[in-house]
């Protein structure tokens, strides 16, 4: 009995001693874990970016934010049976009741200019976790003041929301490139009392104050050497896409020509609620992505899954999206 009690005491003492000796290690482990958590939080504060090479151009996709929404059929394939939309999503390993949308402005450094395509949701999106473009620009090694040109593909709120910051131009030294047809439509007071009235007010607030520094363009206009505009009307009355070319390499910025990598590309003829002229938008989708597929061009789509860059191949009724891997890193 005495020996048993003695052994128990020694065991307890040994365990206690080991616990004391282990305490610094436990505390060190806690400190390391805390440091990792702090670093992760810092990383989360920096929005995702993706830098790419295109000849002599540096192209940076910036995630302004993401948004989940329910009931995909209420946005895509609105002219189709709800079951058809759900079936296509399921075939592509996607949930049938939820969509996740991302917003990806693009910065292009040509070596002589820093050109920003679209500006995200800006201040109005921050409460919901979007409006992160400014931080993304800095994370890429640039500053808002260093942006020399801002190009608007069109004037929906998620593309013009970041033009102003605190009532002042967010890009203090920039000139602006704006589609003439798009601007004329949204500025027109005839929009008052129509479903486009909200967009009209947004343009009056965000775009009109910058008009004196803007150049208004049409189909085929040159934004800068190697960057040209192509009319792609339908999603909005003056929607534009842009072709980038440098040192024999080319890329397309397709903006909102296709807003979902499955529903818009695999079924380009399906109607989309946000397309203002649905027939014209479907025609434009086929035209733009036929060209991209036939030329085997990379493209960045504003609402493609971040980092929003990939390729398409013609397949079945439409196109298959192929995300880029390392093709634009070498």
C-alpha cells in the first residue's frame, strides 16, 4: 500500500513538473497561433489581386468584392423553365439555389500609362464587404493618384460606384474614357420615371461631375497604343469591350458581356434579367465569344470567378470556360 501511494505521489509530482516545464511551450504555441491569426486577418484586409503578363503590359485583376444571391433562375435563364437552370448548375457541380458573383476591375500598366477599367462599387458597397478597389490598387504597388486614365465599360452602379470618394474624384489625376452612346442614354432626363431612373441618378452623381476631363468614344476608338474599344451593346445601350495588344500578345476585357461562367457562357442565348436589350445582348455574347474562341485569346470577365481570367472553347450550345493557370505568368 505504501509503495503504491508513493508511486502515485511520484507520478503526480512528475506530471505536475512536466506541466510546469511544458507551460512555456504551450504559451509559445499560443503566441505562434495568435501571430498566425493576426497575419491571416491582415491578409484578409488586403483584397485578392492577380498580376499577369501580356507582352510588355502588366495586367492586374483586382477583386472589389463578392456577393451571394439566391434563386438563380430569377436572374439567368428567365425565359427558361426553372428546372432547366437548376439542371445546368447541377451538371457543373454548382448549388442550384445560390449564386456567388464577384466584381473585378482591371488595372493595365502599359509602361507609359496606368489605366483602370471600371471602379467597382465604391463607398456604397463597403457595408456589405465590397468597395475594396482602392486597397487592391495599393496592394498591387500603385496609388489612386498614379492612375492616369479611367475607362468605363458601361455605367451600371457596380462599375461607376468607385469614381467618387467622399464627394471628390477618387482618381485625382486621371482622365476618363467614356462610351458616347452609354453616357447619352444615362444622362438623358427622359430616364426619370422609368426603370432606369436609379441608374440615371447614379450617373448624375458619379459621372457627370467628371465630364470635363472625359473623352467620349465609339466603336474602334483607341484608348492608348495597343488598347482599342469594341462596341458590344445589349447589356446596356452603350456597353463596350476592349482589346489589349502588346508585343504580339492579345487579350480581351469583356466586362459584362457574360455575367456567369456557366449560365451565360454555356447557354449564351438564355435571357438575363440585367441585360437591358436581351436579344441584342445574346447576339453580342455569341459574337464576342466566338471571336475569343476562334483566336484562342485569354479574356478577363468582370463577373467571372476571381481572378476572372480564362479562355473559352466552343462547345455544344455555347462555350466552355477554361480558367487560366500559368499561361500568363511566363
